[in-house]
C-alpha cells in the first residue's frame, strides 16, 4: 500500500482555495449558565442538501462548565513541511479547549461528520502537572504536533507564573510539555500563529483569569492593565526575539492573522479598544531584516448612543466602542474581515496593500445600541463575533457570543445563539445571506466554527502560491 498525505492538506494557499467547497460546519455550542454541558453541533452547509442550514448531529459533552473556545484540528496543511512533520496523519480529530475547566476534548470526525464522537478527554490535572499552565484557549495544528495556547498559569486563579503554549502529540494526544524555552518579557497570552518557512511565531495578549472569568474588570481596563504588547519568536529555538509595546492605551491585543502565503512576511493584529477614545484598530506587522515592525493601519470609531440604550458599563461614555473581537484573512491575502462586536458591524477591508487597508464592504446585525435585525427580519442579539472564511473566499460564517460573563455585561438582555452567513462579491463588497439560518437549541450560545476540510484560520502553508 502506498501512503499519501491527506487529500485536505494543501501545499499552498492557492491550491487550498481551489479545493471543493465545505459541506459541513462544526459549531461550538456553549451553555452560558453552565446548566447544561457544552456541545459540538455539525451543521449541513451544502446548498444542494435537503438539510441545508440544519444541525444534523450533536456531540454533547459529559461535563458542565467547560466554556469552549478556539478549537482546531489535530493535523492540517502544515504537515507537508519539508523539514519536519507527519505527512501521513489525517485531518480527523478536533481538539476543543474548555477555557474555564482547563479540560481538552478530542473529537473523532470519522467515518463521517454526522457520526462524530468523543475519542479522548484530557483532564486539567494532566495539563497542570506536565506544563504548569491552565485555561487552554487556542489550538493550532503544527508540523510537529498540536500547539495549544493558554491564558492561565498555575494555582487556583491561574496567576502563579505566566501562561504560555504547550504541545500535544498529534497521534496519541499525550501532553508533551511547555513549548517556550526562553519567553523573555512575555507574561500574558492570547493568540498565536506563525510563518513556517521563515521560522517565526507571533503571539498576542488579553489578560489573566481574574481579569476575564467574572467579566471585564472596568478598573483594570481604565488603568490600562490588560494586554497591549505583541511578541515575536524564533520558532525553532522556541525563544522570544522581540517584544513591541503598542502603547498601554491599546487594550487587549487579540487576534493574530499572518499572510497565508509564506513568501509574504507580514500580518495583521486586532486591538479591541483604545481607552483614550474608544476606537478599535487594526495593526500591520512586517519584518525588515532581522527586526519586526508594527504600525496602526486602520481605526474604527465609536458610535454615539443614548445612555438609556447602554448597559451600565458604558452609560457614562454615551457611546458604543466597536470592540474588535475577531479578524480573519482570506486565503488569497486580499480581504481582511473585522468583527465589531459592540456596534454590530462586520467590515471588509481590501488589504492588497497591507499598509493601507481599504474599506470595501460592511453589514450590520445586532449591536449594543442599534440592535439591527438580520435583513431577513429575524432578531440578532449580540454582534458579529467569531468569523470563519471558506477556502474559496466566497462565504464568511459568523457567530455572536464572546464569553459568557462578557456577553452578560455588554448584552444584559441575552445573546441567543446565532449562525449567520455573509456572501462575498469577488471584486469587493459583502451582504448577509437572507435564506441561511441555523436553529440553535434554546439555552445555547455559539462561539466558533471550523469547516470541513480546513478554513482560513486553521491551516498554515509551507509553500508559496504559484
């Protein structure tokens, strides 16, 4: 028998974009009051299917209170690395982190997405014992294993030592240990991603568990105590080579999105809020020689609002900050999508020139003050939050829940679970699909989506597009 790499592994972003479209979307369902276990819903997204837009299978977990967050695959296109890797593993298992429980679930999606089931549960004690980390947050499939970022260190509050990244074996799912050898000045964590051939990683910062688990701490925000730095790492040596402070007023430097084509040594970072003026911002980083640089390349202003329409946290400001909670980049590196969870806006930027993002599209749904309904008339609570772009760049899937306690602070009337679909004009421009709608079980919220066969925030590539 001749072994071949998984057919959903693609050498370059262009080859991935030419692959067949997704037919299933894996969607996290969260129980915000922890009265029920979190779950993984499998949604049919094949327009030719009679079950289009419906949940066709659900994997319900055996525990309560996990608070699922950014999950990922055991293996993806990074396995095609010419220097290191596991080229003959399958894109088969989804690794789901419980941000509140510090537990990991391994979900087997074979032999078919509608038969997905729990393969293994990695309890928090194993993670604590082998890494000293807690609160797993983001999962990325690397060429040499599964990388998991954390938001907490050791101790009951996750504040005994800094958080970081640990590695799982991509076949046995054993916890191998901490990734960092020399972390330099890094003391907070959030997202991370890399350029594999150029041998660097970029990571960002949110806050420690006491700053997010019970809701946003207004005093810490106004005192600029949340994360505001970006870190650059030597990927092979596993050491911090440079840290750049964005300025303490740029609070919560969250999602990291490098260019997909590894020949392009730049990427984007979303910052939630500037405490001096409530605006959100997009930053572009790039490498010059051996040094990295970063600059603010786009800003999104707050929107004035009647204080009577605002939650207590915002009444004194008389305005709604955009709250940039997610960004995502199309595989051709052309369009950057920005979720403004506070104002209920999804923005599309043309970033052909990464230093001069050009606003090319916008849709509205939800928002703290606007409460814009979906164009099909259905109510939409919360705002565009997590984004997932199809490989061909024609569709953007949108969920609306950020984190249970933060949802309750900013949207005290509730955030019923929603999945929306945004259609993309190839030349620029977006619109909400009026026919697509997923009926989410009552009492659940939606956080993130992964697409069958990979998507724009899963895979990293080892070869440049022709």
